[in-house]
């Protein structure tokens, strides 16, 4: 029986040794995979930094352009407001001129028409 336990112990130690060797091989592979992951992450970070810096520049540029557009829109609005005010003033002045001149012009036209009618009537009587 003692020999049986000795054989079982030897087999058990051999299995344990084989398991340790297998675990060492697996851990070496895990270390290689982790090294590859680390290398890939470093490469990705080194490539991502310029992209992120470009994105920051582009974002700042877009913000500047947007602010410039806002300023230009305000200038256009002010210009349109000024043009509207000038147009309103011109329309108001036209209305005032029309009010002042329309009555006297109509009276003058009526007077000239009456004079011409009178002259025509006179000429028609003189001829007849």
C-alpha cells in the first residue's frame, strides 16, 4: 500500500508539475497579448493626439466663423433697418409733397382748362 501511495504521490507531483508548466506557457501568452494591446494603445494614442488637436483647432475656427457670421447678420439687420427708415422717410416726404402740391396743381389745371374752354367758346362764337 505504501508503494501505491508513493506512486500516486509521484503521479500527483508529475501532474502538478505539468499543470505548472502549462500555466507558465499560458501566462507567457497572456503577457504577449497584453504587450500587443499596450503597443496598439500607444500607437492609437499617438495617432489620436494630432487628430484631437486638429479637432480643437477646427472647433475654435468654427466658433470664430460663427461669431463673425453673427456680427455680419447684425450689420445686415442694421442696414435693412436703416434702408427701411430711409424708405419710410421718402414715402412720408412724397405724401407731404403730394398734399401740398396736389391742391394747387389741380386748381391751376382746372383754371387753365376753364380758360381754354372759354377761349374755345370765344373762338367758336367769333367764327360763327
